[in-house]
């Protein structure tokens, strides 16, 4: 009953095996090896982007910060929702990597998504005078920090707003595969065909030990990206540690299969919540592998006492106070684990009713 995060589950054996194979023998370091070249070519093929620049790093924070630093100037603002991972969970990494670019909030509803109108409102009044921060890139997240998705059409609408103002668009795709499987589209349709300029293509949350791909569809800023990666300490000497993982991840479309498993587990959990009459406790309709609920503190206490592990956001000494819980399913989340949790939840509800 472990639902804390999809980076808390096991790495997939096939990915570990591929990494081990890549690390056998001798090869040039710093990404000059054959495995890295093959992985970069494969990612370009998957995204239907033969000119794209692809660079690997070990963390999502590095991928987001390095790409946004490449797209933004220090005197610009980067637009994101208040719930965005780059705002809430990356310790000002973006500001540090950019040399001082500020983060600007775009209003979002309970589903944690911005709209063209809220983006326009956030941009209004910025730029022009030398006294103001100038409008810089827009960064959106799919899957969002409320478990929701942007469709390709919605991404395209946001990209249109940005493009008319000369602003770039970055997609934080830590859970890119989960979004892609849920939407039933292609990587190209979800990114450059919808106007996205750069993608953080995640592997760590979907069965890899630690690897993310930074993708620039226009390769012109690639040299700057490479310099920033090196200067920031994110160019691994034994680079096959990363490319070996990614090679195993992409082989035979394993990455899509793993995401489908995680999404299916979350769908089973959501169906179980509805069957127990708790559908209205879900904060946003779950669309991929994350579910957010609001329950009284007493219910969280009983579930954690029964062995359930998930994030409880906030705490209260009042047993009736509503507190948010976040449930994330990963590729290894079993039907048995979901059903066992639902059984404990049913017991907790019946205890209250009695």
C-alpha cells in the first residue's frame, strides 16, 4: 500500500540490466559513447524531430532548470502556475540557473491548469519599459500537480499566446509517458506540433533509477545548453550510466507499457473510491496516475495506522479537519495493493458509521 510517489517504487529490471550492459567494457566519457549517440537518435525518432538536440541529465530539477535557463534571459519572467513543480519543489533552481530570471504566477483553477485567458492576464503589463521584467518563457506541466492533463489542443492554444509575443514554451514532462498514454496521442502531437519549444522528458518516475532527457526542438541553443549542463555540474563523466538507462527504457516501448500500468492502477483506485461513495472527495478528476483527495484527519490517521503510505499535505489536531492526501501509482503498483488499501478504507468508513 505504498502510494507516496512513483519515484519511490522499484526500478524496472530490464532498465537496470540495460544500464549494467552499457557500463561493461570501455567507452569514451562525457556522452561521447555509442550508447548515448544511439539514445539521442532514438529520442529524435520517437518525437519525429530529426533536428532536435537531446541531452541527458540525472534529475528532473536539472532538466527543468537547464532548459529554462537556455530559453530565458536574466531580466525576464518565466510564467508558471502556483502549483508548478518548478515553483513549489525545486528550491529556486530555475532562478539560480538563469542568473536571476523571476517566476511569475499564472492563475489556475483546482485542476492546476492555466488557460490562454489566465496566461494573457499574467503577461499584461509586463515588458515595454526598462523598469519592468520582460516576458520570458512559459512552462506547463503534464501531468500537473493535481493529476490533470493538457490536451494537445490546449497546449497549442497556450503556445499560440506565447508565440504571438515572442515567448518560448517549455513542457515539464516528468510524467510525460503517463500523459501520453492517457491522451492517446503521439509525442510530436503533444510537443512541437502543438508549439512547444523544449521538453523535459522524464524517466525517473516511470521505472528508471535516475535519468531525464532535455529536448530542444530548435537545436540552435544546444551549445549554450551543453555549456550550462557542464558548468552546473550535470554532465556525468561515465555518461553511459544515463544513456544505458534510457536505452532500456525506450526498448520495445517499455516506457509506454510502464506508464499504462501506473495509469491502470490509479484508475482502479479511483473506481474504488467512487464505489465507496467518495467520488466527491477527489479534488480533480484523475486522468493519469495521481489522485488528490480531501478527507478528515481521522480518516488519514486510520489509514496510515493500517500501513498505507502516501503524502498527507498539512496536519491538524482536529480529527474532523479536512486534509489533502496525494496518491501516486507507479508501474509496480499491483491490483492487490490497491484492493487492500480500499479494504482498509472501507473498514475505516464503517467504523465511523458505527
